C-alpha cells in the first residue's frame, strides 16, 4: 500500500475504522472508503407486494459491486450496504382502523430514506419500490436529496383465476364479494385472487404511480410493466440500472434536472390516459413540492386545465382493471407503457423533449426501445380510444371549495344522466358506521342515495384512509340490484374502487369544511358539465350559517376537536392530527415553510401545451 493511500484511509481513524471494516465485509477495496458512496435502497412491508423486492436489491447490489474498484473501466466509488424502508399493506388493512397508517407510510418512507440518504451522504442511489405509497415517499426523498438516483418498480402480480368458472380475478374481485351470501364462494375467491408475488396487477394506484414515475423520467420505461417474477428483473435490469446511474453521476444529472414542470405535466396526462387512480392527484402535489415547486395547482397545472385536458384532449387508451378487463401483465405482453407514451407523443399530447434518467429525452428513449403500435385490444390508439374522455375529473362547488374533490370517471358504471347525478344524502360519521350498515342492513341503501363518509380526512381520521372495502361492497350491491349509489368522502379511494365515488372533498369535516354541515336527506348534485359538487340546502346563507354555528359549538365543547374524529392514540397519528396538510396539497405531514423552492411560475405561462392532432 502506498503512502498516499495510507493517508487517504487514515483521515480520521475513529470515523474510518468501521468504514474499513464494512468494506472488507462487503468485499470491496478499503482504499475507496473516502470516494463518493453509492448504494441500493428498497421498500418492505407485510404483504406479498414486497416479497420480490429483496432479490432485486441483492441483484443490483451485486451488479454495483462488480463495477466498483480501482481497475481500468471500474467505478471508483464506495459501496454501502442496502437499506430498507417499511410500510403498511393496503390490501390487508382496507376496512380496518389500521388503514389510517397507509398514507402515513408514504411520509415514514420519506423520512427514513431522507435520513439514510443524507446521513450516509449517498452520491448515487438505485431504489427498488413496491406497493403505491412507498414509491412516492422514495421519489420525494430522492428529489430533496437531489443527487444522481434512479428507480425500478418491482413489478405487478399475475392475475388469479376462479377455479370454478375460469374467470380472471384479483384483489378487487375479493373485496367485491365480501357481501356474497355463500361462504364457500367468498373463500374460493380469497384463496385464488392473489397468486405469487408482486403488487396489485390492475390499473390501481401501484401501476398508476409506477407509470407516473417512468413517464416523469425517474424509471426506465421498459422496467415498469413486467411482472415481479420476470427473470429480466434480476438478470438484465440490474446492469442497465448501474450503467444509467454511472452515466448520471458522470454527467451530474440529478432528479430535479429530470422532474420539472413539463415532465410532471406529461406524467399527469398519461395517468389520465390509463384511467389511473384518483390517488395521483394526492401524490403529485407532494412530488412537485419535493421537486421545489410551492404549489402544483398554480405553478404546474390548474384544476381547470386538468379538467379541460380530461374532458377534451386526453382519452382513456387502456382496457384495464378495475374499469376494464386486462392487467398490467397484459400491457407488458403487448409492448409495455412505452406503447402508451409513443401513442400520446405522436398525438401531440406530451412533451418529448423532457430529460429522463437514461440520459435521453422521453422521445429518444421511446424511439430506442422500439415501442410498438397499440394492439387495439389491451391498448387503444388515440384516434379510436377505449373511452373518449380522460379517466379523472376534479370538482369544485359549495361542497368542495378547495376544488380538490376527485372522481375516477373511467370507473363510473351508471347514475350520470346528461353528465349529472342527483341524489339524497345519507350521512355516516366515519367508515366504520358505513361498513356496519353494509353488513347488517344492505337493503336499506336505495337508488340515488349519495353516501357521505366524513371525519376520515388527513386530520380527521387521522391519516386519510382509502375505502376499497365499502366502495367494493356498494359496487356489488349496485350491480346486483341495478341501482346507483354514490359515495363522497373527505378520505380517499383505492385505485381499485369503481362506481360514482368522489374523494378528497375539502376542506375536510374535521377542519369545518362544508361536508361537515350536510344532513340526511339533503339534495346532492354532481354536475360534470360544470365540474361542481353541490348541496342544495347549503346554498341558503342562513342554513349554512346556522349549521356552521352548531358545528362550532360542538367543537368548542370538545376541546377544539370534533368528537366524530378518530382517536389519535400514537405519536404518528398525533402528528397527522396536528401537522397534516389538506388533500389539495398532498395530505403530507409538513405544514411548515417550503424549502429549496424553484422560481415561481404560473401554469398558464410559457411551456409546452398539448396539441392533440386527433381531437382539435
């Protein structure tokens, strides 16, 4: 060992001692311990969604290790051991009070990964993510750290099959049969709905967000759709990821160079085109915040523009579960998400000049991948789409003054006459009350009821749980009886929810939003011509003032918190109760001042604007 190398290692013997020991244990050169560090991170949880992550992390770690050293062509870097974050399984927890921790899991992932990235000083990171909240927390942490990094989603699960009928089934099928009278039927579906490993396979929140991460530029597009057990994920993709990361580090290409105004707009437009989850409008403000934008809805895209795109320019191109037939595995089979991106690029709906983690623009990446044309069965062309309008719609009105309410229009199965629903309010103070009614008195639900579930928002629940269990039961009930029952809430929905369901209604009830003042029998109107959600009775100023005063008296008599709010009996829930921001800002736990904010820019200012050559 030369003198210079001895000096390099011996900068501080106390700080160097464990680093030298780690290098020896990991099988890397101790002479590299003061070089920039690189490593792999992964997400873990208590469901099969996460079971495939460890093997991919190990494969990428070995690929990194094989490239690191002092020899010719090797990377002179310090390798650190893999690190994991934790999260809750949405599929197992839906319909329980534990579901309050699901969205909080996004924040926990963010916090723990932020600690790892910053304290370890990682100069290059490869992340393997699964489920739907941890990937967003991971991306947000990488954006705040803002050093070269790249993401690979672990991949979806294969669909199951009912052995009695041969029908293709999945997790949502299992939730939809929860009210089925035949116990054997319920058990058979439960046993066969989720075979193997991987995250939910339909166009639910997981696949919406993995597609989003690919289109926004932080994941190679061909790595989004293959199933978790695809051998490429351990034999081929790791070396590609290491090469991309190496190039990013050499060029100084950072996450905030990739995730900008136009790439965020691209990702939202693709989310519309795949009939994606309503959760995307909860996650994109948080991603934009981490990328340095103070407010997504003024600097990137206004709600009015979002609706204009969905109503007039962006159709649904995929026949995918839960509103259609196919799974992400089928999308991979016919060419992957790059097919969808190519179709939207050629239609003039995306900005192909946005940089991606591969070092190419989005358009160049799609060209290099040789993206196919739509097959017309799983993926449709823009000129002849699966559905003529985009899958998502935001609503304002007197029940949603935040303009935050979101409807997955792609999943609506009925109840809109001339794009308008009118019904009578049936109020439940929390999801538990609704589930009890669906269990005990399902026949009490009538055609054109608008079920209202409140005090389950970010602060009220606390934690803003999603409601796959009640929406699935209502869907099954409506199909069986040929009726329409709507549901609106200050909570949120699974990407697997279908029906006339409207979430993120804000301000939430716990904060005195108008949803708190609705009473049983009130007339509720959801008008998709004007994009408004209204309560007729609350249009009367005297009625509104009287109900608000009554609500404030109850809150004042209960120490400042409405008694219908959930119990905040842990530190995390207490943090959510007092620190959560509204859904329109992402529902995260950071009410303080923004940091690293970019120069403000209004959404209507200069930048790429879609021009759909097929639709005017």
